């Protein structure tokens, strides 16, 4: 025919020589890859300040900052919507009024408390970042439960700082509402909207 024939090469021949040729070519390829990889590691180490050829402390600092911000962001995203608190922890939270607070005073043996728990969780997820939601076990924290005048279970306390139109110390929290008995997620959100964000007054709680 008129087609161009490619001359045979030694690597296409059969037998031991062909296997040796393939093995040799493979070893050269692997060795080249290893050399390139080691070169990359050396340059990268020097680039972040580990070597003596090209130190860049500013870049290393930026990398640390970025890592810290990423970890902080991840922790925030992964943080639970509802936080179980002790009396001492709640007392500390009661000093910070930048974000409103809803307290669920409950007991593990209380049936209505258990029924309301998922509703409380859903409300907390909907208002996450706007309102703090915490749970206080009244059996474990009877002193704090008494200080909050918890008489029935569950009891929801809606607390926020003083508004600009209100007189008195701005650092003092104000109990906006107290609900005794289990209510649904929609009612919890509606009460928060009314007391914390000047929303409409809830007409009916369920």
C-alpha cells in the first residue's frame, strides 16, 4: 500500500528484552515523579518560611489567620441551636443583653416538657443568631429555678435588655413574658417576634 509504515522499535519486540524495556521506562517515570514531588515539597516548605531561601512571615501569618477564621466559622455553624446551661452559666448570660434570651425551665420527668422539646428546638433553629435559646434543668439547678420564680413546668422566660424608649439602666435585663405550659414552635417564634423585634401581638397561642 501507500501508507507510511512505522519502523518497529525494540520495545515492541517480544521476549525478555521487551519486559526489561518496559520495566526500565516505568522506573524512569516513577523516579522523575518522585524528584518533581520532592522539589515541590522543598519549594512549598521554603515558601511558608520553613527554608532559608524564601521566607515569607506575612504569608504564614495570613495562613494562620485564615485557618483560625475557618475553625471559628465551622464551630459557629456546628453549634447547637439550643444550649443546656447550669445556673452559673445562665447567670453569666443574664449579664449580656446584646442578644435576647429565651429560657426553657424543664424537668426530665415532665411529660409536657418532653413534648415541647422538639418545638423549642425548631424555634431556636429558625431564630438562630437573633435569639439565644437555653434549657435549664430545674432538678439540677433548684436555686436558679427559685430565683427565676419557676412554679410550673415547663416555663418559658422571654428576656431582653432595655429598649431605648425605656427608662433605667440599659445593662439590666427585662422579663418580657412568662409562659407556663407547652406551646408549639409557631407560638414561640411569634412571642419572640412581638417582644424582641416589634412584631404584631400574638392573638392565640397553641
